[in-house]
C-alpha cells in the first residue's frame, strides 16, 4: 500500500514494526501507533494531507486501532543526509547527471539546489530579502518589495484600528 501511494517499487520501501513498544496515548496504554514516513521527493503539505488520511484509515481497518490513537510523522531529509546502497541521494544524483551530460557543471547546480533546499524557512526568507530588488520609496530611500508590502499592510491595519475606535466612541 505504501509503495503504491508513493509510486515506488517494493525494493524502495522499508517497514519496521515494533510489537513490544509501550506507548501511552491519551492517558491509556490501549493499542496505539507511531508511523514515520521518510521520503526525499514526495513530502509536501498537499501530499501529506492526503496520505495521512489514507494511512490512518488503512491502519485502522487492518489493526482496528482508532485513528485518534496514532501519530503519523512525515520526514523530508536533505539529499546529502539520506543514503542507500552506500551512496547519498545527492551523490547518486550528481553521478547520474555527470553520466548523462558528461559535465560536472550541472552536478554542481544540483549540489547548490540541495544546499538551498536545506536552508530553514527563516534562512530562505533572509536570503530572499537580501537579494530583493531595491527601489526608492516616497521618501527617496531604497526599500525592498517586502518593506513596501509591510508598510502598506501597516497602513491598512492602522486605518482599520482607527475605524474601530470611531465605532466604539
């Protein structure tokens, strides 16, 4: 079922079942489960939402454990932190790209994309702001598009709050 959901062959799926774990969920030791799904390419909010429902229903129907007594965790490891067959996924991608094109330049681009993918959301936002196009605002100062949007949002919020104050006085 998992191989089908992720469109992978059975050789790419590993399932570990630990029957002897002691789990307390909701204050009781009734049957419960903890499922971890690790995938280097198929983890996204939309896919996770659908798969969480499918997996919970499947576990419930095959084990009779209520869906409220289980947790499903989706993990998206960096390409350089996940390996199979003695090679990291990043290394395999780079090797395949060099074989395909004969050039190391594209393999270097894959590495750079992988590094960018590893950045936290906060780091990605900071990088985006650092490279944002700068334009002069009404005061002649250079500001990024983010700063202009933030200023507009604050103006809208202030207008809303002034309207609220007028309505209550």
